[in-house]
């Protein structure tokens, strides 16, 4: 197991480092597009739980404007998304800055997506196992239905990944991730009632009522 973890880490650093060099011109273009269309900041930053639930600062390209007076943070994502932001989210290009966090060891290329800190005390014991590995830029849930899944289904897939992790599984997920932006038919809007089948969003919704 230790040898496999070292191999996974070497793969993370090597692939992320190469991608950062190759994609740096694209990242510069994306940053410029964000500044020209919606101003600064270019990056969205937020504390997220990492390995063993330890917080780290997640950075990704900003895809939404801040809430206007009267707009609720957790229920207005769609209307606050910018034109550039919708493209970045559809193609997953907003995740590119996370490659830096893969290099520094905060994240992995593949693993459960890092969700918000508010969820930590609300996970079941089984779902909390998602933090036994580093969070990933992509993961099993992201290539198994993406936004058509409920939170419970995504968490179940995260735990399935933890229980069955292997390097061949990581490689299969990475290959499937490359095809995800072109499978638009699987991506649809969901109401909060459809998504939150395990009660994780309750604390955030209570704060804005």
C-alpha cells in the first residue's frame, strides 16, 4: 500500500507539473477573459477539507459574480454565473488552478471532490471515509453522472473509490474525465430538494433565511 501511495504521488506531481507548463498560456488567456468580462478577482478561494478533514485553501477560476443585495448565496448559483464562467464550468477549465495544489500535495489528480467545511459534522461515519485520501480535481462521482447525481449518490461513490482505490482505477477515471465535457446530455439542472437527499445543505440554507 505504501509503495502504491508513493507511485500515486509521483504520478500526481509529474502529470500536474507537465500540465502546468503546457497549459500556462491557456490559463493566462482565461485569467484575462475573466478580468475583461467581470473584473477581479480572477480566482475563487475558499477553505475546504482535505486529507483527514484538515482545511486547505482551494483555488479555482472565478465563475460567478458576488450575490447582489437580496440574493441568497446558496440558491442563486445559476443566475450569478457569468458567460465566461458557464463555459469554464461546462468544460471544467475552472479547475485548472488546482493543479498547483496537486503539486504542493494538498490535492491529488483523482479523489473525492473537496466539499465545503460546513458539511464535516453532518457526514455519516461511512461518508466521512471520503477524507481518508487526498481530495481530487476529478473523481469517480464526476465521471459517473456528474450533476445528475444526488449528494448521497456522490458520497457513496466517493467511499467506493476509497475502498477500491488502485492506480488502474485512477487512470480509468482520468481517461473518462477527458470525455466528460462533451457529454452534455448527462448534465442537467437540479433543485436543492433533488440534490440534498442526505441533509447536508441545511446549515447553509438556515443562515440565509
